[in-house]
């Protein structure tokens, strides 16, 4: 699969049916604590399909990759 | 028979024994420090800071860490999200060499003098040793920074290989005091960890050896860890505060209180007056911004800058600004040789 061709609307970090922190459905329950936890943690679940992602944390950021929906990157500093 | 020691007694004793004579606190004394009240915390931290300044100076050693091999570890360290034995969301992943070098470059740009490469393993196999060898060579060719490693328990042959690679410092934590260790790890023993530490010390590499607090241990067991580290005399002690990870056996523990964490920092400083004492994982959760400052004024003289292995740290610009505000210069690379 060509991950560079993935649409932004279906990117693993875009708002979707699943919580990127706990993997639970965003339509059920509150995820306020998940949002707070994400300040100190990278995304672990794909928001589009709930797959656990491969996450690489480096000192300056992190990258999370879903096999179906591509990667999401976050840079702490440049 | 245990002698009742008052807060005033132990602080006065520590001042005379550690600050004036440079003699570390012993087990019973460390325990007495850990048992001091919140009312004495300010005085305790001030004393620990005086000790740090007298025996270590104002400089702060800055380090970056990165995970070369994440997750899928066969061991069952109950605090760790990288164990393959728990239902943690952390998946196995390897970092490639170009990204490793990039991380080292960006760490060095902060003024850091140390870059530690970590792998979640029981001990290294030949594939990991080869990846490390290639990565260390690439970093040394591109970046002016000391390279450290943390890849589990070692054989003597592997220790010798790390020396040949030019590894400056090796991290292998005791994690907990010997008596509490079986409650934390069952897949290997505290003595196996101790043996690796002794081999590293004998090799000429600097030994970095610390542990975690807030894992349900008693104050006696926390004091025991400090006393055992003092006996080992590592070059550096990284102090981690438990950050309870979902899916791990310790995932439901409450983070320790900020005051307990600060008392622990001061107690470890008084047990290890001449050792680098580094803020490691969990400080953001346990201490926050204000506590981070208090710890730097209470015995800490080294920090990990940026993110950790699977969790995120503070923005390094905030840490560096805090050090500047506190008049604590970053230890230069040539001063660490």
C-alpha cells in the first residue's frame, strides 16, 4: 500500500470513530482524561480502525504508523 | 534495637556527616530522612542542595535517550509497558540508523553531553549488538556527543564488545531494593542485575545504575535501594518515579506524592553525595513544573531532555530555560571526559 496516497480525512490521527489514546469508541463515554494523558503520551490507536499502531518515540517527537491508514508524526521541537 | 531519631537529629547529623565530612548516610539514616515530616521538607531540600553544590558543583549534566528496539521484551518488569507478557498498547518496533543519528544530532543541539541508546531486551543477541555497533559508529562519525547504552544483562564478552565500540557509559538499573525486587520482576533476579553492574564497573565504562520509586515499596525498602546503590558506587544514579502504565501489573497504582518524591531525591543525594543524580522518567506526572524546580534545588544535578522511551517529556526549551534561571550551567562535553 502506498501510504503517501492516504487521504488526510482518513489519516490515523484525524478525528474518527476511535480514541487514539485508549482505543475505545469516541461515541461512548468521556475521553477528557484521554486528552489530558495525550499531553505526556504519543497516540497508540488508529482513530480510523482502532488498530494498535507501531509507535517510535525519539527525543524530539514521535511517529505512529497504522498498517492500513498510514502514519502520523508529531515534533516536540525542531 | 532501633533508636528513635527525630527530624531535627537526622538533619543535624546529615549536615555534619555528609556536608562537612563528605561521608554518605547509612541505611538507618537514609530511612530516618525518608520518615521526616512535610514541615521539615524545605530544610531537607536546602541541605541536599548544599551537599550537591559542595561535592558536584552547579553544573547540570544533560542527556537524551532513545529506544533502538521498543516492546516485545520477554521479561516481566511489572512497571514496564514494553514487556511482551502484558496487554499493553505498546507494539514492537526498531529504529533505523539514519533516525538514530538524527536523534543524536538533535539531542546534541540542546547542549547535551550524553546520548543513551536503549533496547527492551533481557540481554542483547548478535542482531542487536550488530545494530548497536553500526549505530554507534554512525553517531560518532556525525555527532560530538558521548554515546551510552542500555541493552540489558551482559556477558563478559558483550561488555568487552561495548568497550571496543566506544560506549562511554552503560545503564543497568537495580530497579528496586533487593528485598522488594521479587515483587517487581520474576523472570530474572536482582543478583543477575548486580553482576552485570560489577562487570561494567570493572570494564572501565562508567556505570549508570538507579531505580524506580513509588512501586508500592515500603520506606525501608526505598532506603535499602539507596544504600545498595551507595555500596555499588555508580558514576550516575537515574531516579525514576513510577508512571503507572495501562495493562501492566502496576498500572493501577497511584503516582507517589510530590513531597514523597522530593524527600526521596534529598535522601538519595545524602546517600550519594558525589554521584550524578539524574531526573529520569515520571517527574512530569509526579512533580510537575514546580516540583521539577524544587528537585533541582534539592539534590538533582542531571536531567533527561526531551522524550523518554515510550512516553513524552517536557519541552526541552522549558528545561533549558529553567536551568538558566537557576544559574545552573549545562555541563560541557569536555568537562565530562
